[in-house]
C-alpha cells in the first residue's frame, strides 16, 4: 500500500487514505505503547486482505506517529498518551455499531533482511553445467566414441 511518494505524505494522510480505500472500515486505533492495532468495521469486510494492508500501513507510519500532524478533512483524530485513534466523520451513534478487531503490531524480522544470493544465480549455474555436459555428450557421441563433428573440431 505505501508508495514511493509516501515520504511526502504525513502519517494522518496515510491513515486517512487507508480508511478511504476500505469500505466498511470506520476507524483505526493504534496503541504504540502496547504495540496493538485495532480496526473498527461496520458490515462485511475481507479480514485477511484488511490485515495485510493494515500491516503495510502501520509499518509506513510507525516512525511518524509521535509527530504533530494536520488531520485531513472528513476525519477525526483523538490522542490520549500513546493511543491514537483516527475515524471518518460520522453521527454520534455510529460507533456503537462498530465491531472492533484487534491485531498484533507488525514485527520486523531482522533475519529476513539479510542479504542472500538470489536463488536464480544458483539455478543459472546448474543450468550452465547441465548445458556443458549435454553438449559434451552430443559431441563425443555414443558409447564414448567420437562423432564426425568431434573429429572435425579436433586439432
């Protein structure tokens, strides 16, 4: 979900875009102290897809959460200590119908960020060796005898 222009957008705009792009998602509550994220939904939502995109959004805004920001129009922002809640503007009774779902904070696994040689390089080496032996088998012919092609190439 985060794009290459994400650096130019403040974290509130990123959360507002997340809320706008997901019908049925009414609010996002982020508790940075306990590393928990909650999403308020109304109606049917694809939970698996929501979780993947939510984790990408939280990862994008995590470092900016403590900074002051301008709230985009059409949204409300409430902050209490480390708790931040952003919601779309709605009537006062709408929050009573919301279903809150809690998610764990996205974990960055340091082991996955190690630089490893791409698998394609190893496969390319195997293919090259296979090709060399295949050509050698063709050139030297059946049962170890040299073929006409091999004799014509001999020095």
